[in-house]
């Protein structure tokens, strides 16, 4: 089954007056490369969030943004009145001719005069956060499946094109060998005292070097294997990449042995489709 490494998912939820929104997007990458932005309140859970993302996304260059919005008035800020009164009292002892508001302005800047003490992250809020993360991942995976279906269609079309070009090579093979034979026989007639046995040995050797039957068989097998892996195996991007390299080797050998203009044209068309396959395979999970 083909899944694309390109994906996007978004989910939102509300827990005890806090709105949590999560965006996940990814592009292709050789490994799992995560950039995550987590509010300070959820920093202690960043490792667990990373693990959830890694387990489900597998591979890709991933951006994950978690946003937190308080829908109710916050009581997190604490004014330490007794401490501020003590600061003002001590300041008066140093300089007792200033107005009270001046002492107050100085006191509130001193340590622990005003503190932020958010309530601790409880298990219920963490479960709500994890649920929203997984909901965003569900949508992200659906996006990957949709993109993967498009990729599958394109890859299958390119593979079929190469198979078609390969089948068109057959009619030119016999013509090509006969042309070589006729050329050599014509050359033979132009010379006297030529060792005819040695001549035909050399021609047989040359003809064998031009033989492309093995390359055709191997190329056909690689194309078949590519389709099999594409249809039956999960997370198959890297494997498909290796197979496409083998397809390229056989096409290159076919081209180097072709020695025929029409076969060379077909090889060029194969290479064009193979480049599209390689480019598309880079985005397969």
C-alpha cells in the first residue's frame, strides 16, 4: 500500500476552559525529522508527544505546533501582599520622604512580589491533550492515504509505459542482428585472402555482445517486483527506491548494447519514465 510522506492534519478540543489546537504537517525526508512547538504548560509531556508522533508518522520532515488558549479568566497570577508591605516598610527606612506609590513601584519589581503559579497539569488534561494529538494524526494519515492513492496511480502508469516500450524492442532485435550480419558479409567480399572461419568467429562474438535478452528478462522482472511491492507491502518507499535503481541499471545496459536507432529511442523514453518514478518514489513512506 502506498502512503505519501506529505501530510497535514489539524484537531482542536476544549478542556476546563482551555482551548487546545494542534497542527501537524510533513514533507519527505530520509528519516524522522521533527520540529515541535509546545506551550510551556505542556513541556513536561514533550517526550511523550514526540513518541506518539514518531510511532505513527514513521518518516518525514515533520512540523507540529500545539497552541493553548485560555477561554476563561486566569487566576494564575499571585500578588504577595505581605511581602510587598515588608518591601515598602524597609524602603521607607532607607528614604522616608518619598510618596507611597513610588515605594510600591519599586517593591513590585523585587523578587517574588508577583508570581505566576499555574495549577499543575493533571492526568485528565494530559489524556485530553493526547486524544487531540491522535485526532490530528488520524486526519494526517487520511491525507497521506489520499496523496498515496494519487502517487500509486502515477507510478503504475509509468511502470506500464516502460513495459510497453520494452515490448516494442522485440521487432527491432532480429532486424538489428541481420543488419550487422549483412554489413560484415559485405566487408568480407571486399578483401582477399581473409580467414573466413576467424571472421565468423569474431562476428559470433560481436553478435553475442549485442545480445540483450538477459537485460530484457531482468528489466521485466524488476518492473514486476516493483508493482508487487507497491501493492502488497507497507512503508515501502525505501525498498521501491532500491528497485528503481536496479531498473535504471538494466535500462542503461540495454541502451549501451542497443546499436539500433529505434531501440535507442525506446530507451530514452524508458529513462524519461524512470526519472518520474524516482522522483515520485522519494515521496513514498
